[in-house]
C-alpha cells in the first residue's frame, strides 16, 4: 500500500505543479478545478504513504479547517476547493528549488573556494565566521542540505578533533548560519512567502536581513570565542597546523580558480536574473523564482554538454526524491485549507486582534515584540519554519497592521530563526544531529539558548528603533 501511495503521490503532485505553471499563461476555471482535484489526490496518497507519526500535524490542520467551516456555515466543497489552491505557488517553488542543488553538485565548487580562502581562515574566529558565511551561500542552492554539506567541509579541516568543545564549535556555526539564512536568502521558501504575502519590498527585506545576519554572525563569533576560552582549548593553533598540512599535500592550480569564477557567475546569473525581472516587470516572486530556476538549470547542462545527465537527475527526482518531500507538500496543502478557513470565517482577524489586545495591555509592548513568539511556540510543538510562516503569514495577509511590511517580515523571520535554533522537532537540527551524532537537544536547545536570547534582543533593538524613528 505504501508503494502505491508513493507512486500515486509523485504523479499527483507532479501534475499539480505542471497545471499550476500552465495556469500562469492560460487561466481557466475548469483547470483550477482539476488542479484542486490533484491537490486532493496528493493528500489521499500522502496518507497512504506516510507513517502515522508524520500524519499527526497535517491531520490536526485538516480537521481544524473542517471544524471552522462547519461552525462558520461556509459551503464546504467550495471552501475546500479554494483551500487546496491556497498554497499552489509555494508548492510549485518547493517542487522546483531542488534543481539548484543539482548544479552545485556537478563540480567541487565549495571545496575550491575553501582551499583558495585558506589564508583567511587561520584563526578560530575567522574560521567560524567563514563557516557561517559559506553555509549561508550553500543554503541558496541546497536549502536544508547546506547543513550536512557544510559539516563535511568542516570535518575535512577538523576530522581528528573530537569532544564537546569541538562539537560546539562546528555544530553551532552551521546551525546558526542556516537559521540566519532565513532572514535574507531569496531561495528559502519561508522568506519568499513572508515577503510576497505581506507585499514587502524585496530588495529592502533582503538588505535589512543581510545586515542583521552579519551583526548576528559577529555576535555568534564573539560568543563562540568566549566559549572556546571557557573550554580551555586553542582552536587557532590546531587550525594553523591543519592548513599547513593542506598546503604541503594539496594543489589546486588554475582549475581551482576557474571553478571559483564559475561559481560566482552561476550565483550572480541566477539571483541577478530574479532581481532584474522582479524589478523591471514587478512579477510575483513565487512566479519568477521557479521559472528562472528551470531555464537556468537547463542552460547550465546545455552549456556543459551534459543533457543526458540532467535527464537522469530528473528521472531520479521524480521516482525517489519527490516522494521523500511528501510530508512537506502535505503540510502545505493542509495549512492552505486551514488558512482559507481562518480568513474566510474572520477567525484570523480575531487571532491578530487578540495579539494586539495583549500588546496594548503592557505600556512598552507593541505587536512586533510578540509576533516572533508565535513562530517560536509553533516551532517548539513541531511545525517546521515553512509551515509556521505559511500559517502566520497567511493570516496576517488578510488583516491590517499599522507597521511597514518590511518590519513585520523581520519580526516573523526572527521568530523563524529562533525556532530553528531551539526546536528539537524540525528538520535542520534533525539533519545536523544525524550528521554529527549528537542529540537534537544538545545541538539545539543546550548549545543555542543564550545565543537565541541575545539574537532576539538584537532584532528587537533594530525593529523598535526603526519604529521609533520612522513612525
């Protein structure tokens, strides 16, 4: 039964994605009905394929949406159809984004960058900052996959170094870096959805997110250095020994420089194209990004004369990788049902009014102080960053908040960062724990609690200062 569920899900979610893109160019109500049918079939096949524990959250979201529709007296079939279309753009993006990773895996681009930058990584603080920056760049291409990939690079430098101090040094750099990427990386679905749903300026959201990420990276480096002294180890000395060994036994030559230049061209061409199209024509981000990715990937493989390799990757993705994402797609479809029910029934407005009521009860609070805690709480009970952003951003989309949308995006994404750092139930920390062998509690809550608190204060200082100056 699970085999049929996996195959049925792959076909139905594939057809859902293709129809979604066709509707960009040819709008048809009958095609929208067919699209919602494929969305419904994707849910059915997901329930056949996934294990019971993976169905708990989606089941809760679906049941909650049905209860709200019944209580509000909404026409159930009509609202269910609309709900199945609610997340179509995000599902299309999530289905296409892994293609970026295919390109990155074709050649050892990151290894070459790390080798050529070795002279800049000779101290513990520079190496820590370099790992964080590298992880955020890889997150542009691999999303969650940036964590195990970056960890392997760190292990290449420090493979002989074991113990809690070294685990802290490597693990916190990677998890904090990936969490911070949700502040500004345009290929991270949760960030794109927040910007799109709140109609915030893309370039301003990226700029403020990147600058805050830099400040948070400096904060992370400072806290790591203090922790290094507390552990009583000299990471700088060990790094210099390792880099000295690399220089004796490794040679990269012109080929390494060529691949670094190629990586820069790939990076600029992909995201420059997205910014250019969005800036000139104002096309929706959730429309631009997947279409640009498809043509960019196709052009890369044609230029490399590797089209047969691309065909093999597509076949593998459709037969194996897509079904592994079935829980994520199911969460998006079920979250879309709940968001549609909340917004149509007016309960979404009631939830936001409740947050405003709490904020108004305390003289120095406003809603931007509290929004991050909504995402943190939902993350701690097991909802991933994208699902949480979809739920909260989808509700906020239908209400009016008297603050610039860019500041609301910052408040939401900062909550997403903290939930990634602390929650033991979501994918980033689970991936990291599966890679380094530590418990999810140690990798997340134990190593990052104080940093998460300091990061919250840092982001709120920026948000509240901006509110005081501009409003």
